[in-house]
C-alpha cells in the first residue's frame, strides 16, 4: 500500500497531535509538508516528520505541493478561506472544528466540497470519545426508550487560560464561545438525540473576565496564545493576568433548543469553574443516562431505567469507561485513523460535515439570540441541493 502524502496547515499547536497521529510511514500515510505562521515550529516538524519535509509560512505554497490529503488546524477564522482553497484541488481535507465561524462560511465550504467532489472530514472528535460512544450505543439499543430531552453542563475550568488570553476573546475572530467552545457539545447533543436544532433561545453575559484589569498590549490582528496552556496556581479567576487586550465574548451562557424531532435540549457553559469536565444527561421514555467524568480515571456512564423512591447514586446499571492513552482521551488517533481511511477508500464515517454545519448554525443563532435579549429564533436549514451533494 502506497502512503498517502499529507500536508498540515497550522503545524504547531493543535496540528502537532494530529500530525503525530497521521504520520505513519510505511503504514498508509506520511506527513510531507507543513505550514505555520511561526517558523520556529518547523524545527519540531522536521524532528517529527523528517529533515526533507517541505515547510512554508504561506498555506498557498503548501497547497501547490503534490498532496493526497490536507489537515487544517489553524484558528477558526481562517478555516473558511483555507478549506475552500484546499478542497478546490480535489484533495481529502481534515478540517478542525468548528467548520467556520458563520453559517454562510460553512455553506460555502460544503459547496466547495461538492463542486470538487472532494472528501471533507470535520474534526468533531467527541464522537470518538469512549463515554460518548457508550451513551450512543445504549440509546441506540433502546436502554432509555425514545429520547425526549438532553441537558448538558460544561464546566470550563481553564477558560481564563484557554479562551481569554488570545483571539478567542474577540467576536470578530470567534463569533463567541457559544459557537467556538460549544460546537463539540452541540454536535454531541444532535448525535445522541438523533436530530438537528431548529429553534433556540439563549442568554449569557461577560460576568467575570471583563473585570480583570491585567491586559496584554493592544495589537491590530489576532493574538496567538503564548506560554503554558494551564496555570493551576491562578485562583480565584479574578487574579488572572495578561488577558487579551479586547474581551467582548461571554464567559457564562445557556441555550434552550428544540430539535426537528421534538427533542428539547439545554446547554450551559461557564468559563471560571474550579473543575473542568462535561456532564451529559439524556432522558427518554423508559429511563435516563448520565456520565460522570469525561475520559479520565473513574469515568463512568450510569443508567436509571427502573423506578426508585428517591435518588440512587449508582443507578440501575453502571458502566465503567477505560482510560485511553493519547490526546483527547485517545480520540485524536481514532479520528485521524478514520480520516486517512476515508481519504483513501471513502465509506461510512462517524462524523458528518453536514452535522458540523448544524452545530455551527445552532451556536451562531444562539449567539444572536443571546445578544438580542433571549429572543426565540429559527435556525436556518441547509439548502436541499447542498445537503444532497454532501450526503
């Protein structure tokens, strides 16, 4: 089997674990080209992928190389432009989530994929996380009957470190964290519940980080995050230092959703909790599921499907989830493996470019609702012709 030739746009940061998973010389794929705006990452790229790889700071030069597949792991506001360019060459494209920061951007990408008949794969790796897969299996097996509701709480304990020190903190580069950060969870809600959101109402505010006076100097463009990703010793959150010069996204938000199959869902996100994990509760006509932990030691999924007089902490069935090695609880290796197989052979995949568009659409309209007093707003459907072309 000849190795697929792979290029990475955004070869530092998120591109590092994805590239490591994709580089399999003699086993189906090898990274041969890297692009990043910070040339200092190229030394690490050469150490990881070989001295003779092609390197450039201009993604257009990378796309001029002879490549079978491209991984795009750049900041969100660059996804639309770079994905459209990569797809135009007919290559298979792995695009990090979110697909884009607007609905129009997502639809443009989908049209480009259809026009070029290229294989587009969006990196919603939560679909490859073991506890989510266990919940999906139990739902599909009928363990809780027909799904009627889903409640998600996202405790973003590293919010100040991850999202308020760089471009994520600015609407012009992210739309907002109810799109940027929540796109994973919105996609999982849709997947577990078997439908897409059609109406939303949201509320949220910048409740804490706007009060932090320690800011980095003003710059004209998007700021890259520098330094350690997590600074555990910084507590309470108001003692954060060196936040982005501009912060105009919300740090506390919640959204109510009605899906096209009648399921009612809600999602809540806070960026200054002391802990960092996701909690999913799915309720059906015959029971409910809930996860405790989201991939680390002690993670489990519990099922309640018999009536109890009071609260039973362990439920009626308890499913222990094994800890998996690798970034994102082993999901990165799984998702890249699936992408490489899809790039070579096509076939069924766990992720969906259309579903990725729907998670962005939900987050985008929810952000509009949040910033207009919580109005109930419709989420626009994907045009039938685009959906058919990308089915």
